[in-house]
């Protein structure tokens, strides 16, 4: 589904102090590159950073709709620790450095 695409994979939170500017910028990027079918933004809500995404899946999707988020959004996941989503484990393994294991 995503093979051959340039992916911007981000974790997001509705109650982060940077949410307004981050969503604005993600929406602008999505708008700018949506005609280029090989670019996709994949957003993963996460509550591991100061409890900034406490909502249920339904609440998160309502928030995304209010923010006019047209990029792909997935279920809330963990990005760190033993229960981290396999995608985030893979990304951190491949990245190494301060984001790695």
C-alpha cells in the first residue's frame, strides 16, 4: 500500500502545546503534495508524552475532523517501550542514535 511512497510518519497529540501549529503545518504539507500520489503523511496518536492524547479513538477522530486533518490517521499507539507498535520499533531500530534502542 505504501511501497514506493515518500512517507512522513509522525506521532500526534491533541493536547500538546504545539498541536495548533503542527496540525496547520501537516495540513499545509498534505495540501501542497497531495497531487503527488507518492507522498503520504501517516499520523499516529500517542499518549506517552505527558498524557497529551488521553482521548478515545472516537474523540481523537472528532478532534482530527475539527482540525480539518486530511492526512491518514491511525489508532492510538505506544511509540516507546515494550508495548511500542511494531512500526515504531522498526523505525527506531533503523534510525539508531538518540532515537534508537
